[in-house]
C-alpha cells in the first residue's frame, strides 16, 4: 500500500520541520506501509504540480495536515483542488488543528474522503486497514467521513496516555539537511536546529486556545534525551527547539528535565515555551546551566482583569517578576501580547506597549496582534453565542482574512477604532526597534572608523 503525505509550502525560505506528519509517517512505516513525502515546502512546487505527480505515480492514500490559520485554510483548498483533479485520485485524508473542530465543513469544502480528528497515530492505521479491507468506517474512532451525501462523525478516540510508546518521527523520510538550517534565537552560523516534542497538551485553559486535548502528557526524560542524542549523532544537531505548547508545565518537571540534560552532558542549546508563574530564579538558573538560551512566554495582556477574563491564570505581578528573573539569568525572553479580548481597551493596550518598551533589549521587532477566535476555542463558541460570528464558514470565508487584522471584535471599540489603536501601538514598537538598530549601526561605524576595528565584516541587515 502506497501513501503520499503532503507537506505544504507556507512561502518561508526555511520551513519548520513537519513534526505531525513525521510522527504519522513513523507509525505507518512501523506497520510496513510504503510512505513517501511530497515536499512542496522545500521545492516551492506550484499546487498544480501535485496533480501531475499523482497522475504519474499511483498511490492508495494521500494525506494533508494543517493548523487553523487563514493562510493554511486557503492553501488546503488549493491543494485539495489539485488532488481532486487527478485522474488517479487516491483516498484523500485531512487532519490537524484546522479541520478537527469542524470536520463536516472541511469535508464539504475540500472534497476529502475523511478527517482524522485530534491525535492521528492510532487512528490513521485503523482507518487505512478499514479502507483496504472494505470494512465499515463507523467502527474507527476519531474520524469523520463522507457516506454518499451524508457526513458521519464517529466518537472521539481516547488520548494516547503514554507518549513514549510512539516511535521517533520518521526523520529518514524528510530532507533534514534543509530543515536544520532554520535560524532560532541565539543560534550561530555553526548551529543546526531541529524541533523536538517533550510532551503533548497543556495544564491551562486560556479562552483563545484551540487545543482540543485536555491535560498534559509528558514524555519521559529518558526518551527525550535519547532522541536528542540520536539527532546529534545522525544529523549534527546542536540546537533543540522544544515545540510543545508548554515545556515548563511545572517547577518539578522543568528541573527534572534540565537535570537529565546535565547528567547526560548533552551540550546543546535549546529554547522552549514557558510559563511566567514558574519562572523562578532557581528554575531559570538550572535551565541556563542545561543549555537554555531562549524562553517564549505567552504574556497576552498587562491588565489583571483582562488576564482573568481570558483565564490566563497569571497576574501582572507574576509576569513582571518572571521576566525580570529571566533577564537576570541572561536568558532571552520572548514576549507575546495580544489585543482584543474581553475587557481590552486603549488603556490596556498601552500597558502592553509600555511593558514591551521597558523590557525590550532590541533583539526582536515586537508587535501586538489582535486575538483570533479560532474554531475549537472557547472564544470561538462565545463569538457564535454573542452573534458576532455565524459559523465556521463565516470565520474562514469572511472574518479571518489575515492574522494581523481583526476577525471578531470583543471590545467596545468600533472596528476602525480598533485598527487605529493597533496602528498607534505598533508604531511605537516599530519605531523603538529601528531606533535601537540605528544606534547599533552608528556604534559599529564609530568602532570601525575611529577605533580601526579590523574585525568588521561589513554593514549587514539580518
């Protein structure tokens, strides 16, 4: 049985390694299936080329996975059109955070045969066996499928309790030499980076998050260390980008993982997503010793009432203390602030701007984006209940046209006032960034000409 997994092109120069598909590919290989990767991302193939490829090569199944972004939605439509035009169209499966919350709509829109809802590693093998053996699909948990003109949505599949039971991603099928060129915070030209998943899920319930799986399921320290050792030896990886939603799921878990890194003397750089209520000096100190160079924090707002409204489980005091502790340990923090949740206004937006300006080190251009009620999130269902959004079609076809533009307005500002406020806020942030860059370039010029700096390699913009 031949399976083609399509990695879509998001128009990046270097793309993020497609971990989800790599895990799916790994379990399929373990079952003995013939799996091929269609790397549209690396080669920037036009969408119509996929039709030609399917016409020239016989596959039993073709699969695509996307997240819930406006670009990904439109990309999926184009890829689906290319697949459906093929004279040898395989059984077409879609999955990921995009289709999972609203499978009926995505089946209708893409013409796919089946949606894998949520985690796919167990579901995909059962689905393929059912299709090939011509047995009923109603017995396969975790899918939605077309049956004539009707859509059937089966019961959800229980989550995989022990993530360690899954094989490592099928790196051997993918162009790792391409993906490892990804530039990450504090990576040098000699570093090669790859993402690793340390766990699945999150212990928190923010109202804007579209994650469908409850709770947090960590991998064991041993499994994570083994994968890092493998990547170092096989591909020369020197930098690990932990891609899970929340590596810092607790103080105890974070310390335990770092101690394992130190015990095995991994000597790697790494970054992760963190929580500011766990950003304690002793934790950060251990993370630094274990190789951590960057922690991406979801701040979201700098107003206690707005934080409470979005169920962030953080306070302004915790955010400030955590950022200051991170900077004190010489770890670079990532600042993420969004605008437009319940209770937001011009004053709360300015609080976010002031915070970013106060703690900005000039290393990144920092901007504030509007909150988006992605399908599957509590905010999405609130928007529908409030009459601000009709349904998933309204969201994707009319409201969510760009991640930097307002999709649904939960504030008391008009849409025009909302965008004007964001323009004013981001004008301050962008101006500060380029002011810092200007000072840096002039400082380099002074060192070059007045200090006769022979190590100067030219004025470069990165």
